[in-house]
């Protein structure tokens, strides 16, 4: 019974059309193993792929904690590294990688930690921790004692007639 409750909390139904933003679409998880089903916590291991619209994360392990209730699940992915990709509405890709990524669909926030790196529109941000709002496409980055925040901007190429 508890397993059914967890799956119901995690995989709630949604009506989806192609025009809807990624964060409004269902979340699908594929992995080689579902190794732990505890009350309100699922753990997947080996070749884990999380997909929500064009958003995709790949990890070695994923833990989903649904103890806060439906709609407030927390997805914590770990790997060497965890990778993230998404196509923005304008067709431009966003890519990221880190040792750990925490995705909170309720706030549409992706937190990258451990050698975090995010690339968007030709620019790259590297930091100890990067927080990225998937809906607003806004980010903040923090450093620690051993690593500073680094941003690399790539200038636009102009076509000279």
C-alpha cells in the first residue's frame, strides 16, 4: 500500500500538449535498477535518465523524496558527473553538469553542487554551487574557499556583408 502511495505522489497524471512548458509536463524515470522503496522515498541506480519535456538529466543514482507531499517531491541525482540538458523556448540549449543535482519541481529550481558548470547562449558559469530557475531561466552562483565563481562570455559573431 505504501508503494502505491509513493508512486501516486510521484507520478501524478497531467494533461500535456506540445505547447506547454517543460515544467508542466510529466516526469519519466528510466534506470537499470529500482533498489529501494521506503516510505515516501525511491532510490534508482545505474544509467538513470530523468525526462520532463525537453529537460533531461542523466545520473548514476537518483533518490526521490516525497515525504513533503504531492507536488513537493525532491529529486537528488548523483554521478560522476550528473548531466542536464534542456531546449529553451527559443530553441537554444542549456547544458549543465555537477557531482550532484537537486531538482525541485514545485519551485522549478535546479541546484548543482560539486564542480558545477552551466552553459547557456554561448556563456559558461562555473562555481561550487549554481541555482537555476528552469521557468525563469535565471541563475545564481556561489563559491567556497577553494573555488571562485567563473563566467566565460562568448561574444556574438556579426556577419559583415
